[in-house]
C-alpha cells in the first residue's frame, strides 16, 4: 500500500481552463476590485445556491466577523465558546469588546445554552456561538435567551456552507451569520468570507463598512475598513461553485465509508449532526474515549508515522493559549467539558478527491491500534 502523504484536507481546485476563462474577463474589464462584475455575480449566485437573500462578500471570514460586530454596535461582554478557531475570539477583541467563555455541550460540542444564561451580566451585549464542524447550535434556545435579555446573536458559521435544517439554510438564523471561504473550507475563494444579513438595510450598512464607510464618492458615514473581495478571488469562487455539489456528495460518500468501519469500534465515538440536519461533509471528527487502547495523541502520532496528517481540532482550546488563559472565564473549572473534549477529538482526513484506498489505509492504522 502506498505511503503517500495524506493531509487532513485539500482544496477543491476547479479545472484550470475554467478559471482562466474568468481571468480573461478580468483582463478585458480592467477591474480588479471595488465590487467588480465577478464580485457582483458571485454574490447573486451564492444567494441563489444557499437560498438566502442578502450576502456581502469579504476578503476573509475574520474580517467579516469583525465587521458584523461593528455593524451591530457590539461592545461590553460577548458570550462565546472556547472550542473554536482563534479567529472567533480575536474578532471580539478587534471590535473593542470582551469575550466571556462558557462551556460546551458534550454531544454537539457547540456552546451549551444552559451556561449562557448563567454568564449574562449587565455588561453582556451579544452572544457569538459557533456551528462547530458545521453542525447547528441549539438555535431555538439561544434565540429565546437573546430575546429575553435583549442580546444580539452573531453566528460564526465558518464551516457551514450549504448546511440546512428543516426550515432551510442555517445561515438565516441570528442577527447575522458569518461564513469563511478559506482554502480549507468546503467552498473556497482561496481567502474570503461573507456576512448574511436579514434585510437589505443591514446589507447596505455592512457593504459600507466593508468599503471604508463610503456612502458615495465624497461622503463617509461609517468607521469602515477595507474588507472587499477582489475580482480574482471572486473568479475562483465562481469557478469552484460549478463543482461544489459533486464535491459535497463525494465528501459525504467518504464520510459514510469511515462510519461503516468506525461505528462499532470500541473507544471511538462519532460526532454527527441531528437527523433533521443536512450537513456538508466539511470535517470527520472522531472522539477517542477512555475505552480506546491508546490516547488520542498516541493515535495522532501513529497516523503521522504512517504519513497521515489528521488534526486535533480544536487543540489547544482558545482559553489555553497565552493570549486568553489569564481571563477569569478561561479557568479549567469553568470549562470542564471543553477541556476534556479538546484532549479527545481527532479530525480524520476528508476532501472530495481523497481516494477510497487512502481511507482504507487510514482505517487500517486506527483498527490496528485497537488490537
């Protein structure tokens, strides 16, 4: 069996000739940025694909998160999860607010709504939950808590492209939802992101914030930044969008192959969304519990010794980094579930052109570790 390197993910690259056709359009228009024709086309096509009404494209998911907080005038304390990528919490600081961490649910690994209520103070202004691995949070309870306490809700939906619940896209929830289009995501513009707004008025405000706050050529009405997506990145997104359904289908097929072998392995728990959710195959996380013969980190090292590079998403916890560990809400006593799970989760390689024989190779290493 081949010992070729297998990374945890690999970007979906559209056919080069399709991308080059879009580059020809850019050269013909002479427009590289500032809401060019490809940028506008991508916004429209994403609204159609995702079945949402108001998308604003950004240069990155992080810039989109920061802008969403500015758009809603969020200050004071923002309740969030420690179990995420660092950009979630960094965006709160960049917006001039203070993150307050609460624990996560042991099954969904999303923010635990029962802990949100207890963390609310007179300084709390917003909740920033994350749809972890693209699996939706307990949206109904979070909405109820926010309404009762007059709080804004911004969903970090970075990995949730195309995910739906019974009512449609999960991006319709909250005051705003934010996507990432980074190269590691299911849908990518190489670097990029988006904010989904509930109405046109909010989209227009966000679009101004994205472009330095310009109302028109001479009028600036918002403290904006340069968060615009270029035509080159939009071109990549348009090229990739043509192939995204097939890519997601392949990811799901490979996920099912993993499940068929790991479902009954003692010591491994699968992390799956509620049956009402149609996911996107963005990650394949497994949880190594104490019945497994070796630890998560030992399995991680064994896979690496076979040139297989899984990832410990999310390890270390945000609250264990030097940047945030001194905050009162970062204590291990406050976050027992998140700290435990961060020591147990391993995301196995998953991408659309991952070969079945590579999945079998990965499974062979895991099942060998059981013996």
